[in-house]
């Protein structure tokens, strides 16, 4: 195992909490680290600094997070996807063996030298234990997490993960897990403020963290009740019932034709009921043009994540699904949204229950639980019916400034925090102070170099400098779209067929074909090996030309491209949609 304790005296002295430089120093030494601190304390900045340091030295780093929204902040993927655990909270030896048969999963798990998990507070203890189990299996090591460096970041004053009915917080918080104890995380508690700056909201949030709210804080919050926060804002409420009521009210006020989308369910009745209760997409979804919506599933390949907000700008006829909603995201991207499938598989990997629905719900209002991981410019918040400690802190810490807040009300519990989280936070501060006092003046250069060598990285200064320039030029942020294209390209160049890439990545063959089209157009990828045969291409080419000559508006999509359905219907013998989709890539 790499992890070696950086031996030091246990004498304890409180000197204030940790600076980013000390945290980076410990990270570079290969320590397992828990990076924490209040909202805006620079956790993401510090992680990005370390990621760039590793990339410049050619060390393989896996960047993950507990939720889709959090993953976008780090340009990574969810830990559930990366580790192959999905939504499981237990995994058998047979399942582990099957995971190892997935070539792509096997490669990235075996190659990983450093694992980062952001927003760790929202990861259930059972799932951290699973990640530990999976890595031990793939790395063939009994050391914590298979002996690789693990960095977890987050704030346990955020709400705990959703658990089973009756499950206590101490069973959910991952700092109570066996894996956490085994990892022996060094605590780095950052306090420098970057999000709220000198805004008074920062003082209020720190007062909540210290449970030292005074009359001035209360007054400042109350004064926001009638504050003008503009027309574009998000409403946050504690209960689903309030959220649903507001959303339906706004939907009914829109003078447009409604479209209804009913979920398609298949398989074991009891498991279907379980899926219905856990899936955020409603069984019956009613939409209108101009409806505010939120995505409830990750699909990095198409360009949305769980929590992405947007507006329905219209509906489009689809060859396979009939009518589909067209949604404009807050970043200006417009997407036609196809149904997604949520499923439960048995031990043999066979699907025994499935729930298929458009991955949207109305979003004029959302629950505070759902807002975790978001940063909001403006929000109307009602904490009058707070029922869980920490809800108020989470809601308020979504905002950058007090000017963006309209607080309609709050009850006594609204500004309270979980007692276990308070105790844990005090201990984290102590451990961080201890580390700061022992390492602030300690030169760890020898350990830094040893860790890079251990990871198979480079210490060649010329090469490092060249890599740093490349990183600076390309920018540290790689878009999800680019990241997912690169993954498809890698598998395609390794000789995987389209169907196999789809299975490996948990995507549809149609999505993979669309990836190949983009890779060919944007990156000049040679896709000739995927050619479906000259007879197929020639037939599709002739039909395509015929339809183009007819200029029938019913045959065209809004963007001017010919629909697949009329081409498929004219093929003889009848071709599948994916076969036609692929053939079109070879039609000039």
C-alpha cells in the first residue's frame, strides 16, 4: 500500500484552520485526504489545482462525485458509474467477477492511481463501502481502496443521503462507514471564502455552522422577505407537496395545448413499485410549451444531468416515440428529450423490472433536497415547514449573496444542524488544526517525488513544463460532451463494435452512432471500419435522394434533416433504424 503516515508529534495547538497551500502539500504527498470547509471555502479550487498537478506529471486521476450536478463542477462522472455499482448498496462475488469482464471498466479501475469523490456528504455509507470493495477486488489488494490515493471532498452540514425508511443519520453518513475508518483520511478543513466574499450571507452561514445565530442575523434574513430578486429565480421548498402545488398552478396558467407522457412499466410488480417510488420522473408527465422543467437523470452524452434546468420550447414528432418535448437549457442548448429507462437487474444481469419515461419534471419550484450541489443567482425560499436539521443551511448556502434571497419564512428548526454532524465537524476541525500545525513548515518534497514515482508518473521538468502549457492552453475544463466522445473514440479505436460500445457504456447504439458522426465531423475520425456494406449504403442513398427531390415537409425535422421513418419504411427488406442511421454516415 502506498499510504504511509507522515509521522509527527501528537502535540495539539489550535492555530486556525487549514490554508490551501498546506492542503495541497498533503495531497501531493499521496495521503488519503478529506477536504472540507464551508460553502465557497475553495474546495473545488484546491482539487482543480491538484488535478492539474497530477495531469502535468502523467498520473492517472479519476474525477467523480456523488451526484450528477456535482460531477459537472469537476468535469467528471458519478462515482456510481465510475465504480460500476449503480444504485446498489450490496454486491456479490459473482457480480464483482461480471464487472471485471467489462473491458472498459476493468481498464479504468486497474489504471487509476488517484480517486477523487466530490460532494461526499451525499454518498451513503454503504456505497462508500462498495467502492472500497470494488477497488480491492480490481487491484487485488486488501489495502483500503486497493491501495490507491483517495480524496473525498464535501461538507457534512449538507443534508445526508436519502436512506431507507427509519434509517438513522449515523447509518447514512459515510464518515461512519468501515471504509472511512480504513482509509485513515487526513482532514484538511479550509476556511478561505471565495463564493460569498464579504457578503453578509457568509457571516450568517458561518453563524449557522457554529450554531451561534444572533438577532442581527435573524433580522437580516427577515428583511429579504419583500426583496426584489428579479424575474428569473428558483423556488425552494421543504416538501414535495408544496412543490407539486406550485408547479401545477403555473402549468395551468399557461394558455397552450398540453401533452401527456405516460411511463411504460414492465416486469415484477413489486420491483416496479420500488422503481416508481425511487425514480424522480412522474408516472404521468403533463407538459406545455413554456413549462419550466428539470431533468431527473444523467445523460452526459446528450448533454443533460440530474438537476439541469430548462424550458419546454415546443414538441417534435419522432419516428420511434411519437411526440417528444423540445427543451432549451439555461446555457442556451436545445435538446429533443427521448425517454430514459430505469431498471432492476437480477444476479445474472437480466432486467427483471423497468420504468421508461421522459426524464423531466416540472420545475417552477424544487425541493431543498434536490437543490444540493446547485449554485443559484436568485431564489425564493420557504423554510416555514422545515422537518429536517440542515435544510435551512443547505437552502441558504445555494446562494452567492444575500441580495439574491427572498426568504418567505422559517421555523425554529430551520437554522439547526444535525447533532452528529456538529460533533463530527468539531473533531474534523481539531484534526485539521493538528495537521496544519505539524505540516505548515514541513518540507515534503521528498514524499511528493516518491508518490509521483510510485504512480508511474514523470519527474522530468521539461516534460512537466510542456504538459502544463498544454493544460493551460486547452483550459482545465473539458466539456462532458468532449469527455464522452473521447470515451467512445477510445473503445472504437480499440476495435469494439458499435453494439459492444453501447453495452460497455450503458448507452443505446443510436447514441454511439451519433458519437461516431460527431467524431468524424469534428475530429476527422476514420469510421470506415463501421461501414454497413455497400448494398445497404447504396439503397439508403437512393431513397435519401428520392425523398430530397419530393421536398415533402412531413419528411423533414425542424433542423432541415430528413427523418428516419420515411427512409426505413421505403427499405426492402425492411432495415432497422440504427442500420439506416449508420448508413447515412456514408451517404454523401
